[in-house]
C-alpha cells in the first residue's frame, strides 16, 4: 500500500497559482510603459501619464492574450492551462471595457475645459484619417464582445464562435498595432516602440497560425479511433477512444483533451472533455460527457472505428506531486468524469489514506458508475462515497439539497480541512459555490483544486 503523503512523485514543477499568474501578467503588460519612462519624454501631467500607462499596458495585455489561450506546452507548463484560460477570460473582459472607453478618456480633458464642444471633438476623433484603424479595431472588438455575450441567444454554434473569436482577435491585433504605430505618442519619437509592437503583433498572429495550421498537422501524425459511445445515465455518455498507431502518449488522471471527431485534423470543431480513466487504461482513454447541446447532443451519431484527433493532455487537476493526508473528490453532474479518473488511479496505486467522494445530481438516475464506485469502496481500505440529490427518492441514502457549507462541514471536520486536498469539478455555478463554502470552512487555498466544465 502507498502510505506516503504524496500520491505521485513530482514529475514536473507545478504551474503558477492564479494569483501569481495575474501578478506576472500585469508586470509583463507594464514593461513597455516602464521602459518608455526611461526615455525622457516630456511629462504632461498626472492624467496624461495615467492615460499613457493604460493605453500602452492594456494593448500589451491584449497581445499577451494570445499565448495565454494558445495551448502552447512551453507556456502552459508555467501558467497551467486552467489558470491561463481563466485569466484569459477575466482579462479579456477588462480589456474590452477599456477599448470601449478609450476614445472618451482621450477627449475627457477637452470635455472638462469646453463642455459645449465635447460631442464635436469626439466625432472629429472618430472620423480623423489617422485614427481610422483604431476605429476599425474598436468596431471589431464591439462585434466580438457582442457575439460572445449573446452567443446562446443568437444560436451561434461553439465551433463558429471559436473561429470568429480567433479571427476577430487577429483583426484587433493588426488594426490596433497599426493604430499604436501611427498615432501613439511614443512611436513617433522612438523607433524601437514601433518595432516592439510589430514584433508582439507578429507573435500573436503566429500563435493563431500555429493553432489553425501547425497543430493540426502534428495531430494528424498521432490519430486515435473511436472504440464506443454509450449512454450510461439519463443524459450522460461514456465515450472511449484508443490510439490508432505506435506513438508515445501519456496523461495524468484528471487532465483533459480537446476532441475532434470530424475526421479532418484541420477542422476546428473540437471540444474539451475531462479524462475519466486511469493511465493504466492506455492505449484506451474514456470520458463521461453530459448532453448539453451543440456537439454533445450528437453523441449517438459517433461510430466505432471513426478517426478522432486529440489535443493535449492539459490541466493540473491531478494527483501529481500533491501533498495531503487525505483526498476529497467533490463532483456535480458530469464533474464525476475527472474525479472518477482520479479515483480509479487511487485504486490502481493501492492508496491506504482516507478518500471521500461527494457526488451530487438532481436525480438518482443521473448518477454514473455506481456499481464500480461501490466495488472500489470494498477495494480501498478507507474510501466512502456520499451522494446528494435535490429531492428524496425511496430507498436511496443521500443528502437532500445542495452541496452547502453545513453539509460539507459535517463531512470534513477541522482536521480534514487542514490536511486534506479537495478536488472540485462540475458546472461553474456549483464549483464557485463549493469553493466559497470550503474557504468559509477555513480550508487553505492551496488545498483547493477546481475545474469548471466550461471554456467559453
């Protein structure tokens, strides 16, 4: 039996935490402005200094969005793809807001000095020929944001949204770079500033080209094929693939892959799904996928033997190198997938430390793999599953209600809260709520790992 406090030896340096990554991101985005201060340009007052800092740093932050979301291994090993995508979304919201108010901030001093003329000044700023590419970037950004916010209402498919998202950001990067070079104050005095923006824009566009052209070529050399796609609960499916060739491929339980079942490696119709199997299952890999629309509503159309391409594995929702005296697996709905993968690996490792699984759904008929989990309860010396349902059902021993603070507190006493590690996966609203409950119960932040079933 494995009795150490580390489930697996650290095989790689852990990525930055979200807080560390955010600080690093802000510092990187601030470097161009910091360097510009050393060039001795005239200081025109505190307002203009703040505005120049925001203009330079926010645009640098925009260009830094591309490596954050580019799924490049050298980057994700440092950032962690989960944290990188989370920061990509949050930073993108603030960048979009600043883009929209940017023209108004520029004319704000004129509004203050001449309030009767501000509308004309704003209009002149928009129609000035030297500002045209900035205006185009502003319009493209507005369209991109509206498409993102109203994707569901507009019935835009995930695939179409992803493609338009990438193309739109490339357009904003190119147009914004031209605007910064032709209008930006520093570029008119320091040629290096123009070169810097051109280089950063080129890197951003190159990452998109890598995503759409180079990565598919690499995936084509490592094909998988579908083994089976079967319904295992009311609206959950188990999809299994296997390697279709002799090539190296490894993963850690709890990681996820992007799956492309179109048969064409260059088709960007790919979707992220958490792995529900243990590494010992290779060359086969299984996923538990819930029907939620778009691709997932067509799982019954998948055919055994058809070609599948994967990107990954990604994610740090794993046992790898984690220090803990016990393990808590908390799943909501399809969040059982990665937690089941972790549980299967715990079984394979012969773990003797305490393990608890908390699994919530609306109805008992939505619970997956109950026979297997009950068998694991017999195999492991200190493992127990706790079910949670929204409404009671005859003959079912389950907590009735949500995974709230009181319920979690009753399962995990103070000793467990201080020494255990908590894995949380499920719909975003459930993950956010459970995370806040654990924080309220004084579980240390470093012992809470979560994965949300969304990358929009």
